């Protein structure tokens, strides 16, 4: 599609402004089951979302065919605009003064033969099965690679493009000992094909599942609790809407109007960093064409800012933070954190454990979304992990429920670990020890 030609024709048709948002995804997915390829799928999709301002009203149209007739596109946009009765003022962003330069080395995924990728997936399953006879089943073994690109062009001179390339291995192991059966997942993500390591992924999956065998509950009471970095990131993800300008507009966040106030422990800082090096989702600009930058959402316990897109920033008479992103190409722009993480401390996970006389290390939470209220911060999650006695891991623990309130627990921090990891969800955290959380067990 000739974007500039469409823009010129839109002006002749009476549109004051027009913008084209084009997204393309190229990917390969390979699944292996019992040594055989269960799925081998190659995809190449492109979607185009067009929005135009006609008679002061903004209308939208999404097409998958980049050869779509311009007359049809503009007539549909015009008809949609004329049907609107809203009094809202609309604007298209002309572009930021400058954009951050993100250095990315080629991932090399497209240069690797398909047979080699299939062999990696098969080897992952084979390696995992061979580690221990207690691993009785590998129900899920998957290789995936993807390359997504976004281009935004508009009538105000904006013309930007970004690309992300990544790959991952995902495997599930089922282990059994006596009458106890446990499950464990491992996801290994890389920006380059050569960084994927099937043997290492298999070892980590095996370690996770075997460590859970013969788990039992604990007595119900308040324990010092160490949240491992993955469940800690899960918690942050569930309550990330606290920092959303959209939630603030709807008055669905407890942080409304609390900028500049201390809301959590001074040991806690939360950063939004779309430029985070090594992430699979670095973003030089958001889906409105606004330049992205690193920002502290919470600094030393003090709430600094909501995350905004252009619309929510206008509502609060402030500046966008470059966090306007679409959940899908055809959807409208929402507000989303990118590489949103809790800043790390200085102590290792092992030190957090060694400094705990009696407590729990939580390594997994289940049903967190169902058991969480993302308006109040209350949560209750079925959890598993390990009992800590005298500064050492004593035994695995399951069949417990950890509950609390996100804001209150973040005010009751003992120590923040140094093992920060950004997960595939774009949310990150280190391990964190809390002074006390109620645990329901036996």
C-alpha cells in the first residue's frame, strides 16, 4: 500500500488528518510429542489499522489486504465519522522531537534450517526424559520464533518503524514418586537463536518438578514469606493496572491523586523501561508514535506518576508517558507498562533464605487472577514452594493459600533480592522477603 498516496487522497476527500498503523508478524511454531513433530506452523500476517479525522470526528478501519481500494477505505472512514455524535476532541500525534536509538543484533533465526529447529525441539524432549526415571511424561514441548514489526505513517509527517525478534523454548514435565505426581514448566527466551539451549532448559524443568515431589501442607499461621521472582512478577502484573491512566480516568485505582505521596516501603522502586536492554519487547515509541523512555513509577516508596497515553494525559492535563499501546492491531490504544519491574536490592536469594529462621519460599501461585481484586489490591492465591527452617530449605510445600493486600504487603518488606528477571510477560521482579503474610494450610 502506498501510504503517502492514501494520505494525499484523504486530504482531497476532506479529511483533516489521517494515520496508518501497519503491523506484520512472521513466526514459526514447532511442537513435539513422544519424539514426533505434533505441529509445524509457519505464519506471516499483516494487518493495517487506519484512522482519520473528518468533520472533527475520528473514525477507524482495519484491513488485512494492503491492496484494498482507497475509495472504499476513505468512504468507510467518512461514513463512520458522520455517524458519530460524541463531542470529544480528537487529534493525531505529529511525532516526538527525537526517538531513542536501540541497537539490536540480528537474531539469526531465519538463517537456521527448519530441520535444525525441529531437531532442537526433539532434543529438548529427549534430554528431559533422560534426566531422571521419575519424569514419566512430557506433555508439552515447544519451539517458537517470532519477528514483529510496526510502522506508523501519518499526514502530520510522522514516519517511524520498529522491529522485535525473539525465540523461546517451552517445556512441561510430569514427575511421579510413589503416589505423588507433580508438574513443572520452564520457559527459556532468547534474542538470538544461538542463545537457546535445549539441554539447559531440560535441566531447569527437571529441577523444578523433582524438587516438588512429596510436598505437604504446613500449619495455618502468619509466616515470613519470600516470594521468588516469578510469582512476585505475577503479583505485580495482576496489580499493574494500579498505575494505569485508564484506570485513573475510571476511578478504578487506589492510587488516584496520590502522586508525590509515600505509598509503599522505601525499599521499593518500580520502573517502567521500554528501552530495557535484553528484553524481547524493547519499544522506541508507543503505538501513538510517542517516543518511549525510562521512568520511575514509584521511587523509594513514593508514587511518582501514572502511566499515560495521549487521551488519559489530556484528561489529567499532563503529558503522555509514551505508554499508549494496542492490545491488538484492530483495538483502540490503551495504556500499558513495558518492561515494568521492581528494582533489585543487593542481597542474593540464598541470603534471603539463610536469614530466615522459619518461613516459606513461594515459587508458584495458581489462580491469581481469579483470586485478586485489582481495584482494592486484595488477593488470595493457591501457592506452593518450600518450608524454610533454620535458614535452610527443609522440604517442599503445597496445598496452601497465601493471602494479603498488595499495597499493605509492599509496606511490610524485609529485604529485596538482587536477582531481577524480566519475564516474557514484560513484567519483572527480584525475590522479595516480607515480614509476615497469613497462610492457610492444614
